[in-house]
């Protein structure tokens, strides 16, 4: 998989299931369940402890001195910035390409699911997804679940806002050089796992000047149930880039891992998501109910 360099840019068969891409695309995948699904963490225990190794073994992090401001202030600042960013990203269109492949014992691709979509606005200003490329899936040993597609939409481009930060334990780790950036590093895990909710557990790198997340490494965690006992979800790494010189947008997610399912069926998967061609939807346009123009009163002169 391609290396990502961070820098500033100024400007057993399991049952088949239906896949629903979060806006409008539906595919029937006649394959075993994986999450891609199989089995593979605080008041419903967070069971899946994050491994200490990183997918990005090429990244050399140089430790810097301690932060010049209190850690609590850093957390408050980056959560506020992330909240701004989340709103701002909703004003952009972009192209998203999602690929998941299964690999055999020789690391050769033996199955693939691929879609390319444009995330745009319709004539009413509503955000929609238009699938532009979706060849027939060739996955045979796994199939995707609705949880996978939820992760694609919500966890891979993970955002930790002021509204959400109360749900997580956030622990300061270090102040490091990451490529051309200087970043604060935090470990993040949910305080509790609520039913039917999915959370991020892992590590985030926060730019120490812009106070925004620039890199994420972790995995989905959730309250286990009978319906999820034979699911497995990969660890993933997401990189952001500076768009318009102000906000850091996700541009690339990757995973490369052996998914271990209940019953001993292991499947090697490789996953990539690319977010490209970010364009602001208008400059002064606000999304909302249209305002009718005033109609002149014909009786008034």
C-alpha cells in the first residue's frame, strides 16, 4: 500500500446479507459474513485491546518537549476545532473510492468489492451519494455488513468533537515530530459501550498549531451481542491533509490485516478508502429551506 506523508498544504459459510451504501446503493452479496464479519472494550467492558504496533511502520516520530499549555486546555481546543471541522466538511463535495479485497495464502487477491461515489448535493440542497462505479463484487469468503458501511461513513474519518468527547477517556501520550508536523499524541477509548452504538478506540495525532486531528490509528469497538458474535473488524489508519489552509480533511484510510473469526476461519483482508476532489459547495450558499421571493403588491404604486 502507498505510504502517506503528512505535510501542510496551503490552499464455514456464513449467510449472505444485503449491503446498503449509506445513501442510495444496494447490492446483494452472496458470501460468508465478515466485516468485513466473524469475531474479531468500561462499563460494558471494552474487550478488544489496541495492539501497540502501528500499521505505519515507516513513520519515525521524534519526541519533543512537554506541551507549553495544560493538557486539559489542548483537549478542549482540539475538540472545539474538530466541531468546526465537522460542520465545514458537510459543506464540501468530494469523491470517495472504497476497496476491500481478500488475499489468499500467497497474498494474491482472490476477491474484491469496489465502489466509487460522488458525495454531492441535490437540487434541494440535500447531501446525497451518487455511485459512479460499482463492478460486480467477487468476494466469496466474506461479505460486508451494515456495520462496515457505518464505519466507512463515521469511524474511518473519525472526528472527536466537543459534543462527543465526554463519551471517551482521552489520555495524553507524547509531543512528537510526525513527518513535517509537530503533534500531540493521545490514546482514546470509550468510557462505556451502549447498545447499537459504535465507537473508536486507538490513537490520534493532533497538530499542535491547528489543534486538529491529522492522523488516526485504531479500530471499531461495540457492545457484543449474539448478532455480532461472528463479526470481525480491522484496525485502520486514516490520514488527513490540509484543505484551503484551514481544516484537515481525511484523504486516505488503509487496513491490512488477518480477520479472525469464531470457529477458526481466518481471512486476510486489505482495505483502502480515498477521499478526493474536495470542493466547497458554493461560497455563500446556506443549506436549508428555500426562501420565497417577495411578490409585489399590484395595488401599490
